[in-house]
C-alpha cells in the first residue's frame, strides 16, 4: 500500500501477460460516459504507466480498446467486458454501465485477471446502492471515527474539490450510486440546506458526484414547514404544509434537477414527525412523496421508530418489536416513490442481531436494508472488525417467506431494492481512520452490487488491490476474516446486545443500559440473563415466518450466537459443546482476547513487507484494541463471576 | 419571600417594638467603613422604610445610632452591638468588623431580636472564609446548576455591576471575606487572567468586592511559565521559572495590590503540577509562595491529589489514602504563606464520607477545609438537600488528636484556618436554581463564621429572614432539616459512595464507577459489598488517631451511616436494628422516597402562604426530585435483589 489515501486504487505498476492496446476509441458523448473514458485513461496510467491514445475513428485499427455506452439491454447499469487477442470491448447499457465496466476492468487488470478470451457480463442486483453521511454542518460527524467531515466546516459547505472527486471515484468504483450528504438528525445549519443560499453550494457538490453516476439525497427535517417556513404547523395533512413542500421541492430541483430525493428520520429519538400531529407514517411520507413526484424524486423513510423513553420497570414493551409493529400494518399504503429504510436488525447495529422480521414479510412496500459501515458498535475503527463477515451472514438469512427467500435472493426482487449504510470516512488521510477499515467501505459496495459475494472473496479482492506486495494479501485476508469473530467473542455474549458504554458506544458498560430509557435490557440476575422473546415472553418471535418463529422460540433450535436475544437462560443452561452458558461466556472472552494477541503477532510478521506508515498506524490501533479487548474480557467475566461466584473451569484468571 | 433575588435580605417592612433612632453618626473614613454606613442606611430603608439622617457631630443628640470602626481590640473582625434605651452602638475592631456588625444588627432587627439592653460581641472563629467559583471564561460553570456565570461570557469578563455588588453584599452579610473568581481547572482564556489585558478587567471586579471587605484569589495554571511565558519548562526548581513567577506577581499586584493570592489545583486529574518535573508539592507551592510573599499574597494549594488512572483490577491502591499519603510527610515543609485546601472527606463530596484524616493530624501546616455548596453529588439543586445538616456532623467530628480536638474546636487554632467551598450561584434570578438552596449559601457563611452553630439554628435564622409571612418559617425549617437524611437514604447506602451516574453526577449509576479509572469501587458481588479499609485491607483506618482507627476498624463500633466505607460486609450482616444489611438497604430506600412524598405534601400545605412564583418553582423541583428518588429507590433495590434473590421482608415492591 504505497499510499493509504489511494485505498484500493493504488498507483502502482502491475505486470500483465496480456498486452493492453494503447489506442482507445470511445463513443462517449454524455457526462458519465466521458468520465468513464477519462477513468479508463487514468486507470491505465496508474496501473501500466502509459497514457492511452484516444482516436476519433476506429476503422482498420487492429489493436484497440473500444468503449461503448449504448448497447441495447433492458438491464440497467449492465456492462460487458470482452477481451480478444487484439481488442478489448467494454460496453455499458448506458453511461453508468460503461463507467462500472471500466472500473471493473481496471480492477480485474490489477487483480491479474485480464487475459485473452475473457468475457464477462454483469449488472448490479440492487438498483439502490446508497451511502449515508451523518456529517453535521459544523464539521463533526455523528458516529464518525476518521476525522472531521469531508463536506462541511463551521456551519457551511467547505471542502476540497479534488478530495470529493477522489471520493466519488472510490464510491463509483464499487458501484455506489446514491449519497445522502447530511446527518439524518437534521439540526442547526443543516436545516438550511434547502434554502437557496445553501442550494447554490449543494449544486456544486452534486455536479462532482454526477460525473460518477451518483445522485444526492438530502436529509430533511420533517418540521421544516414550521421551523423554516414559519407556518403554524408541519401537520402533513394541512394543505398549506403540502403546498409548502411542493414549492420547496420546485425550488430545490431548480438547483439540482436530478436530486435523488429526501432521506427522513421522523418520529425517531426526538426528531419531529407525523406522530406529533396524530398522523401516520404514511401521511408523513406520502406528503413528501407527492412534492417530489413531479421531479422524479423519491422519499426514503427510516423505520428506526421505537419508544425511546421506556421505563426499565416495564417488561411488556419490547423495543425489538417496534419497527414491525409500526410498519407492517402500513404495507401497501405508501406512495410509489416512497422507500422504507429498515435497519438489518431489530435493535441498532449490534455486533450480532437477528435479521429484522420486516424483510420478507413486507410485500407491497419498496424498501432497502440499512447496514452500518462506520464502526459505531464495532470498535470505532480502533478495533479491527471486518464487517463483510457479518453481512454475508445477513445475506444468507432465509426469511422463509415462500421459496428462494434468503435476503440475497430477495434483493432486487420482492421490493427489497438495495442498501443504505452510514459511511466510515472523514478527513483522515487514509479516509477511514483504521487503514484496514477501508475493506469495509469496499466490501459494502461489492455486497450492494452483488449480495451473493462472500466475505472471503471480498477480502481477496481488496487485499490484492490494496497491498501490492504479493506476499502480503494472503495474511491480511486471514486477519480480516478472523477479526469479526474475535470482536464478537469479547463483546456482549450470544446476542444479548447492549453491554456497551452508553456514553460513546466503545468499550464495555455492562449495566450501562439496564436502567435507562432506551429499551435495551439484559436483566441479568444471580441465576439468569436475557429477555424471553418467545410467545411466553414478549412474543417477538411471532413476527417471523412460522418456521423461523418456531426455530427461534425453541432454545434447542435457536442459533447459539443469537440465543440470548431470544431467550432468558439460566447460567447453567447446557450449550451444544456440553458446557454451561456461564462457562461459554468465560470461554469466548478468553478466546476473543487471545485472538487479538494472535492477530497482532500476525500483523507484526508482515513488518518487513509493509510500508512503515501503514505498518505502524495499524499496529498502533491494534495496541489500543488489545486494551479494549482486555477490558471487555475482564469486565464481562468479573461481572458474571460476581453474580454467580462460579470460577472458570479451566482456572484462567477472573478478577473479583 | 417577596423577591427570590433578594435572598435573606428581603425588602419588607418589619414591625419592631424598639424604636430605632433615625439619626446616625459614623466615624467612617475608610472604604469598607463607608460601605458599612451605606449598608446600615440601605438596611434600615429596606426593613423599616425610612432613610436615617447622617450627622457630622453627635454631641447632645440623645436618640442616635453610632457607627464606629476603630475600637481597640486584638481580635480581628470583631464587632460589638450595644442597644440602650436611646442609642445603638455598632462598633468594629476595624472597618471589616464594623461592616459585619452592621449586617448582624440588620439581621437581628429582621429576626425581631433588637431590644433595649441587648449587648453582643462577636468575632469569626475562622480567619479564612472563602468562596470558590468554578466559573469558566466561556460562561459555563463546572458543576453549576443555577445558570451561566455571573462573571464571564464568551471568553471574557462580562457582568452586571449591580448584580456583582448585590452578590458581594450577600456574601459579606454572612461574613465571607475571600472569593476565588475562576475555575481551579484553568483552561482556555482563563489562563490569560494573569496578562495585563485581563488584569485591567479583574481590577474592576476586585474594586466591587473590596468595598465589602472581600479579597480575590486567582486560580492559576501551574504550567503558565511554559504555556503562557513560553519558557521551555514550568519546573519549579528552574531559576527562570521562579523569576517568571516573581515578575508575573509584580505585574498582577500592580493592578490588584490587595489580591489575596493564588488558588492552585496541581497534579490533580490531569492538571499540570510539580510531579511532571519530578518535584514535590512543597517545591511547587513554595515557588509560588515566594513570588507572592513580597506583596502579602498567599498560596492555597489543593490536596485533591490521587491516582485518577487506577486499574479497577488493582485492589491494593486505595484512593481514600491518597491525600494523607501525599501531604502528611510534607507537614512543616511549606512556606508560611502556603495554605493547604483539604476536602472534608477522603473521596469527593459524597453524601456521606468520614472526615479526612489529615484534619487534626497536620500540625505544622496551615490549612482549610473544603466543603461544597454547589450540589454536585447532592442533587444538582433539583433535589432539596440542606447541607448544614452534614456540615454540623463534620464540625462535631472528634479527631481525637489531643484534647478539644473536634473540628469545630480546632478551627481558628491548630492551623485550621477556615473554609473554602465551591459556590452554588449563577445567573438564575434566584441565584441558586432551587430557591431553598439559598439556605446552603447562607449556612456556609454562618458555619465558616462560627462552626459551633447548629443546622437547626441556621434553618431558623434563614427561614425567618427569607419568608416574612410568620406562618411559613417553622414548616420550611422542618422541611430543610428532613431533606438531607431523605437524600442520604435514597442515595448510595451506608457510606459506600459512588453509585452515582458518572456522566453528570445526578441520579443512580450503580456500577457506573465499578470498572473505571477513578479509584472508587464498591465491588458488590452476590454475597457482599464494600472495601475493607481496616488493617486487614487497605489500612486506611490507620491514618486516623489510634482511637478513631480502632473505632472505624471494628464493624461493631464503626458508625453505621459510614460502615460500608470502612468494611466489606455480607448482605446478611446484622445491623443494630436486628435486621440484615440487605434489609436495611431496602428499608432506607423505601423510607427516603416516602420522605420526599411527605416533604412535597408539607410544601403543598404552604401554598396559601407563599408567593406563587416561589411556591411553583420549588414545587416543580420537588416533582423532579420525586422522579429521581424513585429511580434511586428502584434501581438500588433491584440491583441488590438481582444480586441476592432475597425479597423485602415487608413485601414492598422491588422490580426484577
């Protein structure tokens, strides 16, 4: 990795057996197609060290690269790569398809896979492949761990155009086609994004992304007609409010005619929404949808709606039920240009959650799955945590709603239109704080493009593209693939969730949520831990298809990695390995910590093969991770030892 | 209480049987004596509704008030009040004595105690009666619960001169004679307080306080020679550093010739100090003392020094030991103008702590006791918590170092020179947020003046002075006196300390400190709770005089209200009432909550007798207190129930 800033697009001369023609013909006329042509040339310069020659006509030229953006296909964003003895054809079913084809070609070239006879046709499984920014206008980033915002500073747009273009390139190179540019908690100056003064600036930003086939979303504040428009209300059924949104949409689209639409967090964790006017989510979403519809805009409406002022004494309310209870009854009632954004699990990006029961159940409502690339609960980009590992598990989850009902099979069909995810980038030179966390951004794009790709395949691609010394990638892949299980082991055990420090979501805070208003309790006592979510408890399991409901409701068939999400178990519950739950808690925490030690040793073995800056910066993070893993191990083990008085059966040290 | 702003100096016409002469003769020539004369006239106008006539000569005037500020006495700040049939003599052993005499006279007048034949001589027991402000230059106040700073805003001095004069009057009326004007954590612009630009402004502030006999202290940053002076070091033994401080002192005293001195938090919770140069506290304090000595200034050096990066696994280190371990070996090694400021207990203003063992033990070092008026751990001026209740306990603590060794007996002798305390005022109209918290400010002054005064006496004085409707004071006194025991009952039990929310020190956070770096652990497990601080444990008890050490070390003689500070006890430990520790924990929490309910009922009964604003604002706080008390009760009881599985023997509700 010559330069961390370049991520998986390193400026390094590769060797290839196939000689790439140095003449290029392109039919590019449109903006993105022209960018594709430019990206091709930049990529060849980067990887092979020469500048292709662009020709106006290609008759009679034998050795040539042909870029074509207008072949007939009903498949959106499709591309074909065809390599013959003398020619390379990169063809898109439209300008975006060509751009993706060029990037895939460059990637294959860097991976050493371009050879005579190669023929490849690909298209994205998911039409919507979105990045969410939780950047605030003051330059801070909610849950950001890689420096300040790349977009904003001191209450206004303030960015390096070159850097934004580099960012758009990185995103487009893995197929991202939508970016929401501001925090879903729309506060302070972010509320002004939709006034002319700021729209003028947003227009400039949109122009950079547009070249790369990326359209912008704005996060908007549902209370805007009241707070910004000075109307007496933001009631979605008030005609003046509807009119206000229509006029505002017209103004916005005057500046950005291809704006993708609005992203809305409403009635969630204190944000305004239709509930405060006794209206429904459909009322709220549809009024915005109607305002955007004339311009082709869409409304993405987040389903992260739950009672965030729960009384911990209340054992009837179950936050896990909330999204399904709120939105399932509304299935089919949203306008056509409304898309629901549903977090992958019922809680909030915990290390291990079941897949949310809305997936597969929603039949008549467009929706996307929300993942989280920024490592809010997964180590703050201090701890290494390779997220495609868990995403693969999610993709393989079978909702058992009809046939072919795995998440990866439902995607692009049955109304699941793709993904949104909070990104992990900031102004740090390496974009992601932890250099190896670049793999998460890369992996997100790859999975959004094709949910059937495996975590291992992604790790192979990414490590080869990023670490050009051929001795490095194999070990890096192994470290990546071990990192998630390691993190999971030293974290809250067996899907019990929320034992994290409430103040910043890093490090243990085992009882941090026990008496809070957030609805996330484990209720550990001297005998048992966990929430009974079976029909004898909160009944959450019944939100799943019958087979999954039955599987989760029985502690003997419920997957053990998630068993404490569904069941309240005694510490002497015997798990599949014949040991008690308590002993298993001890085991995984010792193992998780040891895994970190072992990953560090593996990383150290790479020292002679790595650029010093990369080696040292990752090592420094590993050392902080070790401190964190030790705290998790010791605090969790001590916590349960204090509760039970039972020691580890292998005699390992637990503090008292 | 006609106006909350006026506190215990209400503008109300009282009735008096004794007719106060309306002619006044004063010998005032000095600044403070003239202010005393002015205060006398203001007070008479406030209480009796007429303006006394000032005469230049008093020969042959039969009915007259005589103010005299120069009677001969070796006792500093002494005053005499003498009431004859026709004359009133208020006489001070100096200008400050006269001012205190005038204020005492006015107070007695309002209390209905001025009558023919009254003769009274008083002087303060403690020479140093200090208020600490933890105000920051940005206008925030560390641990402030009554609005923004009265001194600063946006990084600079910014105050209402009238308000500051009113504040100085309130302080002087209860005998306060020193005020430190900025946070002991000296950061941001507060570091600049000692440059000329800011000194010019501080000079103005000093002038206001000076009229009321109050001298200022500056909190300074020990690293100033380095951070401000750009020297390569702040090492106290570096001659250039000593020289820098001398020059700086000369500059400061050019602007404020009567500055009382510096208040210093060094090597404490991350603040710079001599340790970082491998120097001692004596090195650090004495270098400052030598700089101030030519100007009559003093250095107050805080003893709040402990390891704030403790590993919770480390059971050998005991934070309670720290102040004694650090400072006892230095006894006698400080310069004459150094005064140590020692928190009353070994931790940090917890609801119940033992009195710190340095008191009575230090023989050759000047020191003051630090109390806390602002309710950091005692309810944030949301919960009513009448602090003189606990201060009386502290004053009555017998150190058993020789005879007459109670704190109140040592004060003013044996080097205990008085008190410092973080104040509870801000820009709120009523100064203290909770109107009844004015009693804590009043009470602090009274105890600093005379540590033998009781909490009941203070409550009687304050309530009569503040609530002019004669039916109100009795009930207010009762509520005040019940409030501390109530708060203590629903808080961390039996002196175990630090079960408070770490984020803001309000409300329960039972395991909030268990795995943190602060050195304050209770280590509750399924069988027992508390830290063994006897010789079989950390040995902290041995820091006390032998009799106290023995008393604390034995669970049968240790006072129960502090027993979990000194002992690790099983939940089935039988307490004096014959019930187990666990049952007693349950009992006090139910009782404490019930007390709040009862205090609220009592307050409501006063509704017809109170000004609506006062009634409602206090009631609103009581309602918030009830929520807090309920959380404490339920969380503590649930916590121990989960740990033990043992229910309340009276069948009261504990949540699981």
